[in-house]
């Protein structure tokens, strides 16, 4: 099997790949990745090393360097990921795929536009529960294993602040934290924060 950075050697039969948690999807302008399972965060870095989250993607979503002009640009697996390689020349650039990227960027901009970090975090949790969560008896379960640092990156805050606010939200019974960084959002207590 070719190395993860040498995609030119892949045959049509090799287009499906598996990536471990925290690994990076190999990116260049010749191909895209369609996520079959798992979650991927796209991001960039400022000159001072600050990470800026650009998007969060799950099953059915397409990510890749040719969808952005931002550099540096990377796609990090937040969980184990199964993805299919799609060569740029074969990709049917549907309006739906472009609109998903634009929609998500706009939603994250609205969330980050809040003045209070607490409001940003609550709106982010609502958004994550709506986009990626599953219904459980207590509310909506976000089963993405996002670390406090991941959440902080999505709202451009610090890990320490996010940890403190999650503790506060848990004490207020707005959320319930489970093992492996899973969170249940109690819908009846949080509906007024929806964007």
C-alpha cells in the first residue's frame, strides 16, 4: 500500500481508506475525501501557532484542499475515520456540497460572533447536538469524543475556560457529561440558545 502522502499510486479499488483518531487526512489539489464514518475537523493556523477551526464534518461530507484558498489547511480526524478518495477531475461539484460548506462557515461565524464565551459554548453544543447528535431519553447525545481543547478551538477560546464553563453548565443541569468526552444536551433547558 502506498504511503498516506503518495496518493497518485492508488488504484480505483484502493479509494477507501481508514484513518486513526488524531491523524491527518493527506491533502492536495488533485483529490477530495468523502467521509463515510467518523468526524473530521478542518482548521488552519495563524503565524503565532493559534489554531482556527474552519469546520466540522461527518458522514456524507466532502473535504479537501481544492474547496478552500486558506493555507495552511488541514483535516484532522477527531475519531477513527473511514473516507473515500475522490479525484478532483471525477468530482461532480454539486451545489449541495458547496452550500454545505458555506452554511457551516456561516453558522460557525454566528456562534463565534457572540460577545460571551458561555453563549458561544452553549450555542456550539446546541449546533453540534442538532447536526451530529442522536436523540436519547435525557436529550441529545453528542458522541464525538471532542476534547475540551477541540471545543475551545471551535469557538476560539482557551481549554481552561471551556473546562470551567462545562463544569458550570453541568452544575446548572443544562448538560450531562459522560465518559469519553460525550455530552448530553438537555433540550428543554437550552432551547433559547438555538441559532
